[in-house]
C-alpha cells in the first residue's frame, strides 16, 4: 500500500491511505455544539461552583447555624415554665416539711406523725406531677447542647435525692439541716438549669431577658427560704441560736437579688413589681415578717404558724405571677428572634437555590450537548469493539481465498468541537486497526501456506522413506538388522505424525479419511502404533463401538498424542492402560499411566487449554501435543479432561454421539486396491523369510506393526495405523476365529504355515458368470480373493488364506505417497472426469 495523508494534509511515512483525519473547519461562536471543550467545561463547572461556594458556603452555613442555635434557645427558654412550676412545688414541700420537722422534734407523738404525713402527701404528689411534666417537655431537647444536658441530668439526680430523703422525715432520725439541704440542692440545680439557655453572641436582649427571670426566680427562692425558717420557728415555738443569723443572711441576699433584677428588668417589669409590692396580701406578709425582726433590744416575736403560712403563701403566689409574666416575655422575645432568623435564613437559602438552579439549568443544557455526543461516540466505540471489529477479524481469520475489503463506518458525531475531532480520530484508529488486521491475515495465510507446503513435502518424503523401508524389510534376512529397520520404520511414522501436527497448527484438516465406520478397538490400536513405546500400552476393556469414518484419522492423531505423553512421562517398566466403554449416548476412553503426574496448577492450566483451544503461536509450538489435542477435540466436539490418578495421570476422552455409528455392512465385493493387494499377497508371502516362534498374545494386538502371525526371531513387529484401519473384505464363513488382518480382534490363532494352506495365485483370466441382457460379462464377486472356482455357488465354503501384511503395508504406503505427492504438486488446472470424482477403497 502507498502512504496516505495525515491529519495535517501531509504524507504519513509508511502509513495507509485510509487513515487520514478530516482537517479542521471554521467554527461558529454562536452555536453551542461548536464551542471548545475547555469553554464548555469552564461554563459547566465555574458558574455553579462559584455560586454555591460564595452564597451557600458563606451565608447558608452561618445562617443555618444561627437559626438552629436560636431555635434551641427558644425551646430551652420555653421549658422554663415547667422548671419554675417544679421550683414552686419543691419550695412549698420544703417549707412545709421544715415546719412539720420542728413540731415533730418538739412533741414526737405518733398522732403528730400521722398529721404531718397527711399534710405533706398532697405537696409531694404535686411535686412528682411537676417532675413528670418537666420530663415530657425535655424529650424534644435530647439533642440540645452538652451543657444543658448536663444541667438537666443534675436536676434529675437532685430530685432522686429528695425522693430518698422523704422516708427520713416522719421518723425524724436526721437533723433538719440534712433533710432540708437536699431540697436546697434540688432548687439550686433547677435555677442553674433555668439560667442555662444562651442565645450566643450578638443577642444582648435575649441574654438580659434570661437574666431577668433568673434573678426574679432567685428573689422568690430567698423569700421561700425566709418563709421556711419563720414557719419552722413558729411550729417549734422558739428560735434557735443561729436562726436570726440565717434570717439576716437570707434577707441580705434577697435584697441583693432584687437589686440585680431591677438593674436588668425593663421599665414595665419594674412597675409590675412595684404594683405587686403594694398589694394588701404582699404588704400583710411583709408586716408580719417585720415582727420577727429584733430591734431596740427586744427579742424577735414568734409568729403564729397558720397565720404566717397563709400570708407568706399569698406573697409567694404574687411573686410567682410576676415570675411567670417575666418568663413569658422572655419566651416571646426568643420566639420572635428565632422566627425572624428563620425567615432570613429561608430568604437567603431561597436566593441561593434560585441562583444555583439557574446555574444547574445552564450546566444541564451544556452537559446535555456533551453527553449526547459522548453517548453517540461511546455507542459507536462499543459497536466497533464488540461487533464490527471482532466480526472483521473473524472474517479475516476464516477466509480461504483472497482477503476481502473491510468497510469502516463514518463517525457518528458530526459536531466541530473536540468530541467531533475525537470521533474522527477514533474512526482513523479503526481504519488503521483493520488495515493491520488485513496485513496480519495476509501474513498468517502466508505462514499457514508455508507450513502446509512444508508439511506436505515432508509427508511425501516420509512416505517415500516408508516405501523404501518396506522394500528393505522384505529383502532383509538378518533378524538384528531387520529389527533396526523396524525402528527406522517407526521413527518415520512418528515423523509423519509431526507433519500432521504442523497441518493442525496451520488450521488444515487431515487428508487421512475413511468412508466407512471403523471399530473403536482398531482406532485405539492405530493410535498405539503411532507412538514410540507401543509395547507398554495395554488395552484392558474395549467396548464394541464404531467411529464414523471421516473422524477416524484425526481421532487416531488425538489419542496418539495422549498415549505419547502417557508413555514419555512414566517409567519404562510401567504400562499404560487404555479402556473404552459406552458413557450414556457417547463413549468414554480412559488412558491411565503411572508416571510423574502434574501439580494442581499445571492440571488447571492444561484443562483450560483443552477446553478453549488457543491461537497458534510460539507457545503452541513448544507444547505441540496439548495444542493439537485441544484443536482436534474442538473440531469434532470431543471433551478431553486430565485428572490426577493413583501415582500418575488419567486422561478422559468423551466422544459425542455424532462420532459413533453402527457397524458397517460387510462388502461383498472388495474395492480395486484391496483386490490388487490380495492378488499380490501370495507372491509376497512366498518371499518372506522363515520365522520362528510367536509373539506374546498380549503384545501382538498393540505392538505388532503388521499383523503377520510369525514375527522374525520372536521379536514383536511394529504396526502402522493404515494396517490396522485398512477396510475389511467380506468375512469368510470358514475363516478361523479371530478374523483376518482387517479384524479388530487381532490375528488368527494359527499361521498359514501351521495350517498348511497357501494363498492361491489369482486366475489368469477374470472369472465371470455369463453375460447379461446387454451382452456384457457378469463378474463373480470375490473371485480374485478366493481359492474356489465358483464362490457364488459354492456348496462347501473353502478356508481362505489372509493376504500378506507386508504386501498390504507396501501397497498402502505407495498409494498414500502417491496421494501426498499429488497434493504437494502445484497445478493450475484440475481435470474433472465427466462422471464426477468418486472414491474407491476405504479412504477418500
């Protein structure tokens, strides 16, 4: 081929004319599909990325985090309602408990304990109910910040201590401070949890709102502590030594907390507190409390218990109302700020989504253009890789004549961007691959033709060598020299099998074919005759099966390769056993040796080669036997599997039913070559040397080259496949048991010399049975092969002598060499007779 133009219009050195790429064309900047890939990628990636990073990264994260924080803050502030209710219930229970303890310590009567229990039970139940309400309200805050969860855990732990200390109230086994201190810790934990909500930075109003209701709750707690001290003194009827000190300290703390509240409270809240402080109930409790103050050297008065309890309870209720109002104001402010923050966050997120949506829409439009082109290019690439290119390679691999022209489809992407250029480049690569495949096909055909020619020429030489050896064997009288000739004969037969392996390597079928079914036992004998150490092969059991004629030659080759490996990789003193039996609709042949065996990895690799025949390469030539077996098995549907045996290897060959056939009907009239062999048998037999002894009956069917029953000097004579697989003549009813030289059961039990019969000379003129209606002579079947004068009307069958195996072998070798020589000669014209081409004899 000449050199073709490249993508730039120049000539490619050593290139091909059909791999050029179309030159670039002018692009339109207004058409989206003609944009450069760099522009498309920048448009698709930069706009959404910038919009998302600037708006979503900077605004959304901050706003969402702030909104979440404010939402949690609002929930924590809202749960302050349940907290203040629980604080009020604990305060009432604690203050009443302090009075009951004082009276129990003063009297210690059983009736007082019953009355105390009756008075404290409703207060304790109210406290438990308030704790239950707090638990239910705190469930949504399970994912709140860690500090709030820690404070909530401290509240529950302190309340558990209150529940445990209740059992020590009526027996009064503990002092008052120990019992009341548990109530103090519970109230303190609740006030700390009430002050826990934090709106974060930048929200001072919300921080002051929390501080206001927390300070007011402390004012109420200190007022409750004062009520507890005065109520306990009233129930005991006296003040203890440190009661006045405690009361003074509590009143000082109350004034400090009230001052802190006024500083943080709004004007409306201060006015609310001032209006509540002038309420008659509030004033009555304050005046009653002032009587407990020591002044002017007078001792503080002990207040009436019930009167003080009622007045102080009314004042606590007024403080509770102020606390609820302040807490409601904080909750409202937290909700408002959280709602405003949520609306702002949603507005910003909505704007980000709109911008991002526009960017994504633009990216989709651009990406769709790219995706469509890429999908078209991908579809074409897959179609070429999976269908078109393998199909083209199969066509080139299977073509027998000239290499056909392979058309390459044009690119499916016609845009002017980089994808279009990529499609054109891919088509150029496809053209180049097809061109390389065409060149490889031509080279492979040349190499295969060279292999075939060399193998054919080598076969002709081997056949001539076998013919020469036949002549030398007939004329040789020295047993030792004859044994050497037999060895050379066998080596030549092995060389012929190597030539047939080269034909398999080149993909050519064998020319050794039979048109009649052959017994499986004869096939196995022929395979044994093809190997070097044929004496070691033992046929244990061979079923009465027959193989179709067209597959006999290659099946013999396959079995010979397996037998060769079995004998080559086992000790010389061992035997290789061959069995054949019916396996379902097919037949199974097992070859068992006692050799070295194979490792599991090597067995796996060998079975993979046998299951999937590899292509011919250098590795195939290195392991020719395995390569030939795999290809011959695949050609005829035969399954070959290797497995480890007891101290060796087992090769199983499963023949499919299509390779099996019923036994062929006996031929009443043998073909022309056989008649010629039979006529030549008598003369050749007379030229044979006297032979002493008979071979071992177990070796003769396998080791004998020619089934002559009298091997020279007691040595087994090697056997050829042609001798075993020669077509059989019509069986003679008077023939001895075991059959003649064509029989698959081996030679007759006695030789012609021992029986005294000699093969008669053929008659000088053909024996005829009269003339037909047209005046032509009627030939008598088998007249040339029988010693009787009228075989068609013989009343008593006459024993027939077997033809000489040496003459048969020589004739077959000359016939086979002539066929090979005719195939090897290069002729331009083939003369076909008018009646067509026929076959005569067993082989086509």
